[in-house]
C-alpha cells in the first residue's frame, strides 16, 4: 500500500467509525471536529476555525448554520466589530462536545490496543512531523 492511500483510507475509516459511534447524536460530518476545536477555543472567529480545521470558509458556514440550528453554537459579534462573528458553544454544544471527545478517545484506544507504548509514542512523533510539514506547505500557498 502507498502512503497516500493509507492516509486517505484511514481518514475515511476513522470518520465512518466516528459517525457510527455518534449516530444518535444528530451530528453531521464536519461538526465533530468543529466542536473539538471550540472546546479549547470557545469564542474563536469563523476564520480561525476554518484555518485550524482545514475547512473552506463556504463549507464552514454551512457546518455552522447546521450547528446553530441544532442549538450547539451561537454567533456573536465582539468589540463592536460588525464584520466578524465569534463562535461560542452553548450548553447543548458542550454536552455534544463531551460525547465527541469520548468517541475520539474510544477510537484511539481501539486503534492502539495491544501496541507497546514506545511504538505509539514513536508513531505519534513521526506523524506529527508529517503533519507539520504538510501544514507548512499549505501555509506557503
């Protein structure tokens, strides 16, 4: 198997497993990673969320519209800035974010089950390097 195939296949499988776990949550694809990002960045601007979640602005608007309709987030303008919305989790959004985090942890546990801790650490270090290189390339464009 090639590296590119494994990355794409693992991403697809990961998302499929995640959405199966969250099946009764009402969340759609794209919403879990936004909830996860907002957990540590409540009040982030739409631009920040798009950049950190690697989502196009138009796609993010659609994702946020669905989340707002479900009562998971609220958009606010801060400091008199009429052009920029900041996104805040509602209580319902925080509850869903906790479910998302539990699902992420469950998948990670299953993924690395039976692997020596040293190998997992090595893998995470190398995969982190790959991520940083790809992100740097993206930022140059």
